[in-house]
């Protein structure tokens, strides 16, 4: 490790190719601790990598980061395309940096295809924040598997915290299970909405309302104010229908205009109130512990599944069994047992 | 197999103890095909059993049943204790048998403890139906694992269908994931509710409204009628908030009095309309195929998990890792990889 110390630490990581030689992880970790954006970007690239040597490095880096005791607030932000997520994060993030906070923006985008979803976290959408030295923006990783994306985002959060970012915004778009994934890694979950034609909840994604700690109606400006009031009433009525949340927090409905920077300060006050509330009743700590445990168990289960289903013999037969099962030619349990007999995994 | 044919088929199953000798499965299957209640009860006991020899028998029996082409309607029924599920099933089931249908009642109760939940499907709760020769009532299996219960209930449905029961009622109480499990094995999902103090949805279980194909307000009799009207309005408004279902069916809200047998015929007409609708648009068949495929994949994943987590070495270490992970002393992914290294499973 000391041999690499005469070269710039980050570059040395890239050029070190000797096998079984540990890369100068401590240098990267040190740069990370100083909050160097390039070190953070490099570290995230490592945890996003699927190369075996990077996976090992990532785990050693994460182990070091765990020893750093940083407090942070992790905020999940979701909303359909067009709701103004980029402008919102730009304004909200800038508001926070003005208050002296350091803000990191991460993205979870389970859709691996190019398209609406994959521009999440794009720096060009958040110009001011991208240039802001107190902010760090990381575009969505381009991994194929949902599980992989989640895993690296969870680790990226830890890296950002190690680099001294106190507020982590995790952005997602409503694709597949992405909201549930983001919800499982944040302290506070925010649903951005628009005021519409009086039937705001129609078409709202299943389960999303139940996860929200706050619903914020964006674009509350200009001629839109009457519609916003209606939307607020409708969302309040709807939220009222749900049973109390485990954190004993009644979800709030608010309005803002990210464009004109109104309502943003009130939202931040709400989040501070939420933090006080959940820290006082113990939910904050309990929730983070549960999230850690679930992450651990999910990783075990996912790995078991990957190891099994990635076997060529299993892959060959899977489609066949799915067809047979759908056609009622073999019972699902019998098919499962037959497929499991192909298991060749050992350690 | 032919050797056992001189003894009564069902009794012979019980007394056959010679190892590696197949039990006279064909006799059981034949009796099942004739709709003999004792054969059906015996067959369900086999699929509920966790003994290795029974598991094998069960799979051979299920394989035979798959070849029988029976049409059926599978109806899931849920509602909190006190909503009148037993009386409802008694009245609804009797109505169906009067129409010449044969009705089987199964129960999914994930709570293994004795208590409110575990009396599900108790014959003493449905006296008339229990004595009705066109009806078959099976109490909830007393297995420990949720997965086990689900699996055997799915197979029990098939056994009931093989025995000529055309309508399968799968009853559940709102514990844990039981509604989701039942929803994953039926064609039509019915939520029983009571009219209350004007805030019927408060405290309603998360996600349950989204699964319902019909909400039926029970105990619509006597002085309760005004409250029932309010409940109907409130549920209609709430259902309206959800996005369209995959089956392109708008969930309906109805009322009935199981005690006075009103509204029961209208409910059956609704279910017939639903069947016509989903058979015409292809959803009925597609849904059953998807259910089969999911059952297959879930069985594989559950088995992988069971095989791994049931290893003594893994069990020993699991609690330790959960604690370490919750306390942030080890990263979840690192802990998962360490635990996976203990894997000794081979085939």
C-alpha cells in the first residue's frame, strides 16, 4: 500500500493492475473523508462496478466508512415525469446549501433502457446545483438488475455521508418497484404531485400514498392556485383514509413552487419537525436498523437466487418449465423441485 | 399397487408402512374423482403434510389431478373478525348449492397460534353448510410457515376441483400477508365490510382495497340501513381513487345481509358478470397462468431460502449477523457474503 503513495491516489487506483496486490484504499478513503468530489465519484464507481476485484475493494471501503460516525438525513423524492423533480431538487438543494448544509443527489432508476427514466440525476437538468461546491450530483447507475442498482445506491449513500454530505436526496421515477426500493433506504419519503383537473388521485401509483411522509403539490404559482387548493383538499382526504404509519407521523400535504422558490422553506421546517418527532419516539433509529437488517437479508436471498438462476443448466430449463407450468402440464411445486435438482452451486 | 386393491383404499393408505412401496395412489385418485368427501379430506391431509414420503405422494397425486380438466371459480373472501364471514359463507354457500353447484370452503390462516384466526373454516361456525352434501368445509391447516400454508392451500384447491367442486371459497382473516397470498390464488377477491360510524376506511388494511373486485357491506339489515348507504358511498369514492385494475374490471360496492339472506343473489350475479367479463377479455386465463408461474418461481425461491437458512451453521450465525448489521458494525452486503460462505447445501 505504501508503494503507491508517491503517485496521486486516485489515478493510482486506476493503473494498479498487479494481481492480489491491495489497491491503495486508504488513500481513497482519506480523500473521501476530506469530501473531495473526485474521490466520492471514484468510490461510487467502485461500488457500482460488477467486476469481482471491485466488489472486494468496495466491501473493504464500505467497512472503513462504517467506522465513520456521520449524522445525515436521507430523503426520498418521487413523482411522475413532468412534475418538476429536477427544478424542485435544484431549488430545494440550493436552499439547503444556503443554510450551510452539504447536499448529495443520488438517483434510483430501475429501467436500464435509455429514455425518460435514465436521465435521472443528469447534471444538465440541475445546472446551479451542479456548479455548487456544497452539492454533489450523481446520475443513475446504468446497471441491468434492479437489485444491483439498489445495492449500490445504498452503499453510495454511505459514501456520500462519509464525504461529509449531511443531506442525501434520493430521486426516483415511478417505474416498477423503484419507490418501494427508495422508501426502504430513506428516513423521509416525499411525493411530488401536480394540481390537475380535480381528480388528482386517479392514476396514482398503487401503494405510493401509503409510503409518503409528505405530499407536496409543485407548480403552486400563477393561475394554478385554485387547482392547488383543490388538490391539497383531495390529498388530505385521501391520506386520512390510511391507517396510522409505524412512525406515528401523520403525512402532511403542502404546496410549493420550485420555479419561484415558494414553500421550500416551509417544507424544510416540516422535515426538521419530522426528524425531531421520529428521533424522540425512537422510530428514526429503529427504522434505520430495520433497513440495515432487511438489506442484509435481501442481499442473502438475492444472492441465493442469482447463484441458482445464473447456472447455465437452470437457465436452459427455466423457460421450458414456465411454459409447462402455465399450460398446466406440470404442477408448480413439482416443476420447482425438478428445477432445484439441477442445482450445482457449491462454495 | 394392485396388491392393495383388496383392502378399502383409504384405510390401506394409512396402514401401508413398507418402505419404498408406493401407496395405492390410484385408489385415492379414483375416490377423489368420484367426489368422495373422505377421499378429499385424506388427500388434503397428504398435501398438508411435511413428511418426506407424503410430499412425494402429494406431488404424484397433484400430477394426476392436473390431467383432469375441471372448470371452477375460485373466490377469495376476507374481512376482519366480527364482520360475519362465517354467516356470510354459510348463506352464500347454501345459495350456491341450492342452484345445483358444489361448493368447497378452504381457509388460509398464517397465524399458527390458537386464537381468533385459527378457528377459520371451523365446521361448527357453518352448521348448515357442514351438513350439506354438496358442500365441503376444510379448516385451516395448522402449519407453522406461511409459505407452507399457501402451498398446501393452492394444492387443496386443485384437489377440490378434481373432486368436482365448481366453486372454491378461500377464506382468510387479515393477518400478515394472508390477503395477498389468497389474492394470488383466486379469480375473484371479495372484501367483506361493516357499516360503521361514517369513517369506514379508517383502519382498513394497507393495500386491501386495491385487491378487491367487490366490497360487500354485510349486516345491511334493521336499523343499519342509513349507515350502510353512507358506507357504500364512501367505499365507492375510495375505489374511484385507484388506477384501473389489470383485469379492466371496476370494483363494485354492494350490500347484503347474510343473516336475512338479502343481496346474496345479486352478489352471485355480479360474480357471474365478472367471470364473463374476464373470460371475454382473456384476463381470466392469463391471470391463472401468471398465478401458476408465480407459484412455481416462489416455490423455487422459498426452497432456496429454506435450504440455506435451515443449515445449523447458518442458523447459529444469523442472529449474530443481524445484531452486527443493526449496530452498523458490519456492512449488510459484507455480512451477507460472510453468511453465504457458510453454505454447505449440495444436491
